[in-house]
C-alpha cells in the first residue's frame, strides 16, 4: 500500500495545463496580464524555481560543485573533490516540463516532471504555483557491503509544491513545502519519509544580474544525524543565450533528496562549497 502512495504522489496532475531570453526573463507579459519572470533560472540555487522551459524547447544544464573550501590547498580549495550533474529539461508544453539527469554524487540518476498549476496575475491571483515530482536511482549502493540489497532500495521520490510571488520589479520570493522519501537511509534512526520547508528569493541588481538565496528547513531529521540544513547564496548572470549561476552552499549534493537529506557542510566552520549552474537553450 505504501508503494501505491508513493506512485500516486509522484504522478502529476496532467489536466492542468525562443524569443530573446532576456526579454522573457525581465519583462512582464502585460497582454496576458500575467506577472512573469519571477526567477531567471530553473533553480533559485538548490531549490527548483517556478520558471519553466517553453514548449518544444530543450535546455541542457551543467551543474558543478567543488569540494569544501575549508581544506585550502590540500584539496586546492575543493577542486580535487568536485561533483557534476548533467540535466536535460524539455518543454512538453508551456506548462509541463520533463527532465532527466545524472549526478556524480552517489551516481544518482533521476527523472522529473514539473508542471504549472496557476500563474500570478497582475491585480489578480497573487501567486504562481508549480508542482515538481521526481524519482531517483542511487546506483552507488554496493551489494558486497549490503548483501540484502534489492533494486527497490535504490529508489527515492520527491514531491514539491513551489509557491512564488513577484513582489515588485526587483524582488521575488518562493515557498517550497517538500516531501521526499528514500527507500534506503544511512541512519537507522532516520525515517525513510522526510519533510522539509524551503524558502528562497531573488533580488535584481541590474538588467542582467540578480542576487539569489535559498534555505531548506528539515522538519523530521533524526536527532543523531550528522547532516545539516542547506543554506545557499549566489548570483545569476543572464547573457542572452543562457543563465550562468554562481553560488556558495553548505550542501554538495544537487538533487532534492541529496541537498535536503545528505548535506554535511556548516557555514560556521567554513565547510562550504563553491559551485555553478550553466544552462544552454536549444
């Protein structure tokens, strides 16, 4: 029964339904009365934003996160311990995206769907609401170390509701209630089903620049867990053909289950990671 629940929660509501990228990002489409362009990138930093790829458009995203800078020259400020995530996102329609990715952190593969439920309207409905669901496969688990390992133990699931508001021309905010489940967890005391609340925002510094930040508050982390809540700060640079995101964060994993459930870093002791997301549209 519990597996039926996970399947149901990961199935999107299908019934909801390249011009210049800079114009798309920074201009409200007043003819529809929609308040668009709350965020430049498909992610704020770690958390998904409410931005979607347009219909029939393919976006390729390379995400690179170096190791912790706290070890200095021993790891060349994290260069020796970098991880990479390759992500393809395709717009089935203006309101529905599908994606597939592979991350070198725990050799995780994931497939996701992102779908817009409602859009913010000027002088009308105050929020944009987007759903996000993903299923992932942890291919790093080793049967030699886990003799009873089955394929189902490699699976994880994510379900999010992303609620954003473009407050004004410069400021956008987002709230992201999140459920995620891993069939295998590293601590016996940790529940497989976990809950978090994400907060994020963007503030425009100029025509092409913005300051971004997000934070994930884990709501049922085990008391003996070594993992920490992810706090990330960065900047976006839009160059007309792609969005380049540079950031510092205390979580090295880049998929939702990873940065919420398996991030080790701590800003107070300098255990943070520099990274970037580079997207290209086709």
